[in-house]
C-alpha cells in the first residue's frame, strides 16, 4: 500500500468483488486487508453481522457484504461459491471503532483518473441502495475494465450499527455494575462445590480452592522416572504448572488407557500451600450450593485409613441417592504418602518465588463461570453464580411471562424462574445433535435469582485484567447484556469469551422492554 502514490487528478482504490459484482473503496478508508480470522458469533446484532474478530488487541465486528446486499453466503449454494476460499477481510474505521467488511475476493489496488469517476447515478445498480454508494468507476482500460461501484462506508456501517462508536462503545462505563461478592458473602450454612468426574465417578472440591478450570493442553512435558499419577508439566500463561492425574492418583480404572480421552478433559487449577497444582479430570459437571448439614464426615471405620485422609466429607444429594466425596485441596496430595505414592509437588523446584509471582498475577485477574451456547462461550462473574445444575426433566409454565422465560422449577423449597438464553439472545433453538440435556446456571443478586438454560459448561476461567475490554456496540440490547469481552491468546489457546452482566439478566421487565426493540 505504501507504494501507491497519490498524484493530482488521480485517486487510489481497493477493488474487490461480492457475488460477481465489482466494487471499490477509497484506499484512504482501508486500514488493512487480511484473510478472515476465526469469528465468534455475538447475539442481538443485525442480520449482516458475521461475528467478532480480534486484531492487534482490538475486538471488531465483521459485516458480511453478501448479507448486506441480500446475496446467498459463499459456500451455501449462491453465486460464485468458488470465492469462499479467496475471501478477504477489509478493516475500516468508523467513529473510532475498527470494523471488518467480509468480501469474496480482492482484485487489487488501482489508481484511477478523476475523469473516470462519475456520480453513482451514472451507473445505477438496482441491487444496491443509492445511499450506500459514493460514485462509480467507469469502464476502461487497466485494472477496472468493467467498471466498479464505489461504496460509501459511513452510511453502509451506520445502517448496520446505528450505535457503533457512540457514547460508551469504546469506553463502556461499568460503574453501575454490581460489585462482586467475596467468599465471606456466601451463606455460612452452605458450601459451594465444584463437581468433577473421574473415571465416571463424581468428586467435589470447594470453589474457594479452585483457581480456574482450563482445557487439557495439547502438550504435556513428561518428567523422567515419575510415578504414573505425575503426568508432567504444562504451561499456564507463560508459567509452569505440575499436572496430576486424579484417576491415576486414586487408582480408578487403571486398565483404561489414561491418554485416550485426555485431550477432551479438563484441568482444575488448585491453590495449595505449595503453590498452584493442576489436576486432570474428565469433566467439570456442576457447581452446587450444598447445605452443610448434608455434608457428612467420613465414617470412622474409613477415616482411620490413609486412603481417605484426603476427604473432607461426603455430600448427600437427591435424598441420599447421590453421594459425592468432598476432597480437601490441601490434603489431596498427601494421598498414599505412606506407601511412597505421594505427589512430591516440591519437584517443580524454586516453587516459592514462582508461587508468589503466580498468585500476584492472579490478583490482577477476574474469575468467571464460563458456559457454552450456540457455538460461543459466555462468562458470568463467579461471585454472581450460586450454582450450576442439570436441567430439570419437567418445567412448570408461567402464564403471561415474557417469551424468553421457559417456566419455573423449585430449588430447595423456593421458586426459580428459568430463562431460555437461546430465546433471549435470539439464537437458533436447535441444539447440536448428540449433546446432553444442558445445564442451569443459577445467578442471584439480593433476593432476585434466576436459572439460565445453557448448552454446557466450559469451567471456571480467570481472565487477566489486561485481556478484558469493552464489547463493540452492535445494538443497545447487546450492550446492556454483554458489555465486556475476555480475549485469551497463547500458544495453547485462542478464546473470546462474551462477558454478561448478571444484574441486567435479573431485571425481567426491563429485558422484555429492551428486546422488543431488537
């Protein structure tokens, strides 16, 4: 681009095609041209919105010009399906906010004499609104033999996002957001537990002991001559983390290939007196609030055995039909120490300084409960989430409720309204084939609480403050519900998590009025 020199009487353009139509944008309006990155869908946006992309630390909305022009999407039976592989993303700036335009193919850059640039009325095209055009390049020799219509990016973007770049777009005000509750704010007669599965058995750990839950990395460095439960070392945000296999530590289903399903498992990162430790499990199933009277001590006959000293108790759920051992994060790694099977966390060496540095980094991060919905990840502050449950088999309809309220169910003697997030966010109702029944994320603020119906859980994720930024404003409804975005990028993962405002989700009347405008 730098080689294009603008001379008197000559203007430079980026030439591209959409659905076989020749189009152009003034070169001055285009910041970058690149291959389309992975896009994350964001709800409550205009029909032309393809999703969000991250570029150079900024999150930008991406508009599909095929959608703007009412053409079938490339690869979906429309014209020029072969253009799908040649698609390009043009990055522009509108009201200080970067915006991406997805096009079929970039033809090149061209310097055009002023006498070949005419008013758009000279070359009308009934498929494009004249208000979106800034002129036309007349047919002639050179790169623009067949001519091209010059798009006016301002009205084009403004028509899609009337609120983009205005007011709180780039600097959202979170002063009205609810203040996170501390662990001490949790009711003293209840225990908040994370339920994990190991070899198809359930175990639980206190939420306060779980720093975050992350996917098992593709690469785990094995330690020579290590015992089977010491899986090795992994990286976590540029730091080393010892990884312990809970299945191997407990000797559960040893005949199974320990690596066969490891790639689709989770790592619960625990705080211990010796620093952070990763525990590999099959899945993170739920977050529960369990009354303390339903957590029984380990029976004396079993408590005297060394194998049971890593348990704080046994939670009795569903009237005693479901028993979940509650593990102690501190005593867990003494498991079997008497017979030489101890974890030996000290093997990581120099853990004192590393643990202090890692904990200092953790203080500059926020913890979120992350769940999946329609192919995207959403997060809610851990302090706002009371528990995560399986979806109930039956729901009682609630007359005259907003359409996004599926009904009510009972939870420990109280009535809990259930919000269908797919319906609330205007997402397709169909779920992926083969998925389970989903989960209910229970959120609360004061006396108000609600259950959010989601597709599944991704775990607890700590997002550094520097990786959290304001979300682009694609609509007022979206901005009220999703004000921030967490972007995690490393060699092991690239994730964009849409962070929701729990206070807005609990205001049902306001939600109904707001969504009526979408």
